[in-house]
C-alpha cells in the first residue's frame, strides 16, 4: 500500500523517538546517582523478564491487554480521519456495565458472561455513537464532545460507586465483587494474563484483515484519507464514520468489561487511571496499525511494570521515572519534525549513494 | 542591456533523481517581457527558484546586469531588485491591501495610516493597477490579490519581476487586462519574466520566449519570428496536432435528458432555471459559460447527489435526480471531476486504491468477503499499459505523477467499465500541450464508440474543437443551443453574455 522508502521511514521515526526518550531517561537516572546501565537492566528484567514467583513478562502481557484494546479503538477513529478521544468514557461505561450486571445477575455463567460482554459492547457503542452523530449531522467537533463525555463518565462512576452500587462493607467507595463464576480465567496465577489477552490479539488480527483486505476497510481508509474522493466514488462517508466510531466505542467498552471480569472483579473510583487516553498514545506511537498497536502496548506496559517493580522496589528510584520515560517518547513523537531530516538521511543513505553513482555515469 | 544571464546552470535532485536544470544558459534583456514556457516538469520553476534564491544550483552562475551575483536567499534577491510572485498568494487575510503591500517595510516600524495609504494608492495607480488601499484582503477577488502581490514587490523597488503562472488563477476575462498591465510595467523600465504554458498568452504578451524541455533550454525566440505551432513543437519535442481530427458525429438514442431542471442554493438563490437539454449516444455535448452561471450546480445534480427543486433528470429513461451516486454509477454513469487533486484522486493512497473507487462494491472487485486483490492488481496493470501512464506502478503513490498522468489515471478508471454516459468537467485544466492532445483524442475515441459525453469547460477553444452540440449557460438559464456550423466563437460569446439567438 505504500512504497518501501516510506515504510522504512515510518518505522524509523518511532524507533528514533523511543531511543531519544530512553536517552533522556538514562540522563535522569544518572542524576540520581545510580548507574544508568544497571538501572536499564533492572527495568528490562522486571518489565520483560521471566524470573521471580510470577514472571514479570506475563504481568506485562496482562496489563498490556486493555492498552491494546483502547489503542485499537483510537486507531479505528484515526482510520476514518476522526480524532475521537471518548475511549476513556466508553471504557468506564463498559466497566460499569460489567460490575453492575456481574454483581446482580443470577444466571449460569455460560449465559451470564456473554450477556455481560454484549451489554458492555452496546454501552461502549452508544458512547461512540453520540460524538459521531453530533459530528456528522451537526458539525460538532468530536474532540470537544468526547472530552465532555469523558468528564461525565468520571462523575457518573463516582456517584455510582459512592451510592447505588456501593458495597456495604468497608470505607472505600467501590462496588461489590462480582459473582465468582463470572471471573475470566488467568493463564498464570496472579499475572492478569488471561483469556482477555487472546481476545485482544484476535481483535487486532480481525481488524487488520477488515481494514486492508475488505471493501468495508477500503471505504474506511478512503473516507479517512480523502473524504471528497470517497463521496465522489459513491461511498456514503457519514454512514462509514458513524459505524466506525460505534465499533470503536464497542471495542473500548469491551476493554473496560474485560478488566472487570478478568482483573479487578469490581469497580471503584479512579478505576480507569487514564487507560482511555493511553489508548490514544498507543494508537499514535503504533502508527495506527494493528501490529504497531500490539508492540507499543507491550512496550508501554513493560516500561510501567519495570519502573514500578524494578526501579522503585529494588533501586528506590521513583517509579514515576517510567512515566517520565513514556512521556519523553510521546514528546519526541510530537516534535518529530525537528529531527526528521536527520533520520531521513540515516534511512536514505543508500539511496543517495545510488543517486550519486548514477550521476557519475 | 542585459538584465540577467544564466551561465551553465545545473541542478540535480537526488531524492527524486530528476535533473531539473541541465546546463542552462540564456539571457534576459532589460525592459522586456520574457516568457519561459515548457510542459509541467520542464524545469521552469526550478530555474526561477534559483534566480530568487530559494534553491542553490549545483554548478553555474547567475549574472545580474553583467556582474556575477551570489543569491543565497529571497532577501538577497530582493535587495538586488529581483522579486517573485508565486502561484499561491502569500497575503494576510485580515489586513488591508495597503497593510499587506507594506508589511515588513513600514516607515521606522510605525504605522502612519494616511501617508501609507496615499503611498500605496499612488504606487498602484502609477503601475496601472489601481487598488483600494483600505479594502480588507479577504473581501477581494483573485485578480486584485494578484495586483497586491505585484505591488508588494514594486514597493520594494524591484526592477526584475518573476511571475509564476500568473494567469492560472485568473478568469478568461481578467487575462487580457492583466497582460496589458504587464506591458505597462515593461514600458516603465521593469523587466518581466513570465512563466506559462499557455501559448496564446505567451504570444500575446511576450517580447521574447524561451522554451524549456526536460531541464534544458530548447531555444529562445523573438515573438515576431515564431508561432504557436512552432512553440508547441519545441515544448513537446514532436509535432502537435492542434486541430482535433474528428468525423461528423453519428448520434444514437438519447442517454441523458434534463427536463425543466430548477435548482436553488441553500440561501434560496436561483442556480438553474428550467434547464432542458439532452445528450445522445455518440455525441459530445459541450456546456459553455462563464464559471458561476449554473453549470456547476447542474453537474452537482447530474453526477453528484445535489437535489433539485423541480424538473427531472433521466439517464436511459430512468429518473436519477436525488439518487445516490452509487446508483447512478450502476446505471452507467462515469464522471471525471473538475479537481483531480482533491476529488478525482486520493493523493494519500496508492494506484490500486485509486483504481477501484466507484467500483468498491462491484462483484468484479470482490471475492467473497474480501477484495479480489489479484484481479484488482491485474486490472490496474492493464490501465497503466493501455493508457501509457508514465511513472505509475500498481503499488506506487499517485501523488508523484505529473498532472497529465494523473488525469490519465482518472480517465482510465472512469472508462474501465464501458460507461454509456461520460461527464467531464474541465478535463484539461492545468495540463500541458501534449496531455491536452491525449485527453482530447481519448474523448473523441469514446464518442466514436457510442458514449454520450457531457463536456464542461471554461476554455472556449476546448468547447469549439470537441463539441458536436453546444449549450450556453448564462445566469442559470440555458441561453441557447448551437449545432454544426453555427458553433463559433462569436455565437457562443454572444450567448455567454446573455444575448439570445433571436436578438442577434
């Protein structure tokens, strides 16, 4: 779909951002007096290693799962040219659905679990439809409407766990634990790495096929790349945008639902901790491509994990450094134009030599 | 006296592998209008960018009034008295004309409104292109904006003025007066370098003409010693057929029929008023008119999904007004839109994606749930071969193609399904001579195959040389229809300005 030169550049640019981000983090670690090299080793060991009671790598796979899904949700919006950032809201409503139904349904799990997942998908989809409909029919900016929806979701969640869904026992504002038989299985005890991960990978593969191999994906890409071209060719762009954002919302809603069923088993204030927004970073760093989303979700989860488990606990470097590292990478992605010519020269080195040889002839 | 001399200028772009300037040497006399023409990609703009300090040559030098000049930036160029007006204007919309002219060269950094305005007014009147110094730029028409760009340069005491395709943005009616102002500038001692590929204008305006092809100078001619056909041959490198060869049309059944079509804008303005005409198989029906007289509205109702207030549009006897674009296409409509860069093609996508728009739901392109990539690739490869689309590959981007080759991609795609109705809107706008010839031959070929063709063009020459019948629009009304030997420049022009046939 794109020629070789730009593929190389498209991979080289985020790689450069990652390297630059690590460089800054190394500098900061050096300032704390710890040897940067050993700190990096600890970071990698406790983010991606296999030692310890529960292998850190599996924990990373587990915490990468919601990132993969919210990243996929954001990516779908990007594909139709819409910067919808309502993933946070959809994620929260998906989770609320799961926590509420999970604690109140009294059905056999074979019926209850699919039903809960379906309801969470619908909830997410509804909150995808709202900004999409407002944008297409009334021209409301999707960023603004989704920011407001995100705030709404946070407040609704606070109310629900403080009052109607609140578990009686305990001081904390949290809902009751969901029915034990609805819990999704973990592959490795205590790692969060479970069936959700498989669902995430399958969805990434599914959307990869959909976007690049089918006519529906073709329409999405054309709408995202050039809407007047799509309209000219008889693609009904409004419909494509609305449908895509509904699906995107459903995916984010599913992410919240799987976190409740497979991981937290209840819902509490501050449940999301910005996972919806992380999805945007994942989609952008992952170049709006399912493979990129997969890799970046793992990287982000691993760095966080490594910073918390490794740096903070074994080296007493604040775990926020992991956050700083991720923030630096995002920063370098944002200012990519500043060093793009340099990377282009590195990547294009061969090409220029060829050209010179041609000239010499 | 010699104003500029290019001495063995060469410039190579390694990233695209293009030798944009190849050992260029020629000179421009002071006080002359010197046209530089050539097809798109011949290297005209690169050479001018070198002169204006935007590009550095790999080798060779530029002499200004006999002295070798090191022009490293546009500000160097301006201080040497060289100014350039680009094709795309660089003005501050919210400023007035006078503020734009003086932006950056205000007296001592303070704005002195009344004397500034007076200065700009006088400057513009002396130069023979009066402007209202107080008019905000956003409210001005394109022709005025161009004047402001030129005045910007004159206010900086520029003596050598480079104009990059200045007439491309003007309507046919603005071109004549514009060329006259160039003459006035030359008479007052300015040297005007004027880039164009429209040979008629070049012959109207220039004293001398330099023709470029593939980065080389083909030759410099005095206007009185040359002719349009000679220049065209020099540009293309072979004989160009100006008269499109065509046999008399053999019209068949009526394919497209408009009956009393009335359209209004959102604000209720009448766009088309009871327009009726029909296009038959095997004929080219041209619609002439100054742009903005309702042709655009009609096309949006016929080929796109604009709705009409009353009347009907029939394609092969079926009502299509208000129908979805996909349904119209399924009935055999093909459409080459006015703007190939934003509508006809998707610049961000590769050739394959561009080759199937409009056919994305057809059973031919799909195999089960998936797109039939094998078939799509084969079909695209065939398009590239059949239409000799130079520089294209099935998985390459279309954005690097030249204008002519882009238009070939659109034509190849639109003709691939053997349509019965082909709508072409400004099919040769911005194309060079060789590509115009190709597109015209292609349209005649389709006509002879029995396709009904509806042609919209603001180029009168194009309407005259292609159409079998002509309808002329004026203020939303189909002012008259002409056929056969009645089609000539005079009769169309009369109808365009609203004279009726009876009134002649």
